[in-house]
C-alpha cells in the first residue's frame, strides 16, 4: 500500500561528478522490492510533484532505502536533493511501481544476465542481490524432494553486464559479491569498447589477468534497465535469439501513481485503463515483459 511519509537522511555522499548516494531511514523499506521506486518531495514550493528515484538497495530489517541518482542540472529537484545532509527530514511517497518477480525468475530460468546502462545501473544492484537470495530460497524448497536440482540452483552464477560512458565505474565493485561482472565503456577505456550488447556479441573481455571468456551462450533470460535506445536494442536481440527479456523503462514521470497518464509506453495489447495500446510506466511498470511492449 503506497503512502506518503517522512524519512530521515542517514547518509549522502558524492560517488562521482553528478552522481550521489543517498540513504534514507524509513519503514517503507519493509515493502520494497527490486525494480521499484519512490517519489521524493523537495522543499521548493514551485516543484509540487515528487522526483521519482529508483531504489538501488533496501534493508527491510534496518529500515533503510539506498538511492543512487544523477543530478540532472542546476535548479532541478535532483540538485536540491543533493543538498540534503544527515539528520534532515524529507517527505517521500512509496513504495511505487511494479518490480522484478525474482521468485518466478528463480523458478523458471537458470542462466540470468543482468544489464544496466548509465543511471539504470543502480536499481540492478538491488536486483542482483534479491535474485541471488531467490535462487537460494528456491534451492532450500527443493532440497528434500529434488536434491540434484537444488544443488544446481545453489551453483547458479548471475552475470552482470554494466555499461558506462568512461572509466568512472560507480557501483561496479558492489556487484561482485553476488554476480560475475563484465564492463562496457563508450570510450573503450575499460572492458569492452561499446555497449552492453557488444559484450554479449563478442563473448570475450580483457582484464588485468588477460582475456577471459564471457560465455553467455547459455543465457535464457535478460533483465535490463537503462536508456530507451539500449532497451530497444536488447528487446530486438532477445527476440532474435529466443531469449526472454524483462526491461525496466526509464521515463519522466509526473504524479507517479498512474493518474496523469504522463508516462506512457506503447504496448502490443490494449490497456484496460486507457483502452488504447498504452501502459502507464509508473503503475503498470516500470518493469515489463519485453514481449508485451512495442518499442
């Protein structure tokens, strides 16, 4: 149940120019899942609507949400958020949107590949950790009746492919605890030159120890978040190669609760709310089965 509440700033730090790491103390963390987001209100009365920020990580027991966001420019709501300091109170609304169904993914797929690009990387960190836990829970459920399948699930190794502009690899080191990580950079300074799909297509990547095999031929599901051109390319690649894909759409939002129809994605089926080929990203998504989208 979404609600508006007050959160306490626990930590705020700059990860690199324009990228900030914000930790909020709030009971809403108990309702969070990978792929969801919250709205944060600023103190500027000229900005009545909250800023939608994806959840990077959540600690239900510690009642903490981690948000990693980009400042979009001077005078913007995100610039005002970057001025928050520990101890400050901030009004938020959440938990918003539909995230990734990690229990379903762990039950149906054995070779997941996570793809994050740019500011689409932060929500994928929470997904990697939640998905790893889902595989372990599924293994525990099957331990008594299907020990071989349970053991195979415990050995599932998630692959993360992260796309950056350059060698400023914010958050990349956090992914290594629960996944095997490969990097793509637009300027070619680190990992594979190009984008996340170039890593998939090339199948190999150089690191300090030499050339390593990415070995993604067994991928059976792609979970992605990033700019629309990236998601279009991933959707096309998945369809061409018979791979299931679930994508989280990045889009400007107004109300964040589905009332204004300001964040619309084209779909193959008719939406029951608007009666056209549209879906509301803030409530029907932001995570969608790529087969249902017309992007």
